[in-house]
C-alpha cells in the first residue's frame, strides 16, 4: 500500500482497548487493578466536587462512617453466631451454589459474546443442588 492510499493522519485514528483475550503484554490482574484504581480516583474526585458544592460537612461524614462501622461490627457478630448453626450453614451452602451457577452462566455468556456467538443460554436453568452434586461426583472419581 502506498502512502497516497492512506486517508487521514495517525492522530485521527480512534484507539481501542486491547483484546481482552490477549494477555501477552501485561498481567490481566494488573490491568484490572489499574482500571479499578483509576475508576476509584475518578469517583472520589467527582464526590469531592459535588460534596463541596452541596454535600455534608466533614463532621457529618465522620459521624455517618462511625454509624456504618458500628453497624458493620454488629453484622459481623451476628454472622459469626449464625454460621455456627448447621441449618444456616446448609442455607449458605445452597446460596453459594446458586451464586456460583449464576456467575458461571454470566461468564459463559460473556465468553460467547467475545467469540461473536451471542449469549449462550441453556434451555433449562441449572439447579444449585445439581451443581453441588456434579462437584461431589467429580471429587469422588
């Protein structure tokens, strides 16, 4: 291709994110960490700008965080107590299985979208107990 065939300049070319499946140049976790840190900085800066215009005072924020911290401590104590109950542990296991199944389906759909095949939904939903049963069957064999 000769230079005369090129239209525009390099400054006019739109850039795009690197292929998310190509990890040769940088560790994907470092990229994710950097992106999340950048997002956090942006959210913090936006909050500070909006808060300085119409937000609560610093003392009000400190009081609110103290209240949240106290609530968090109460939540942690009640979770600790609840997790000692066998029925609660069984419910937690079932909920974790449901979450894992939902997360797996989402990742499968994302993978299909990256492959250009569209969402990959199965005809019947996977029951969390079935996921746990498959895990147990695999661990036995």
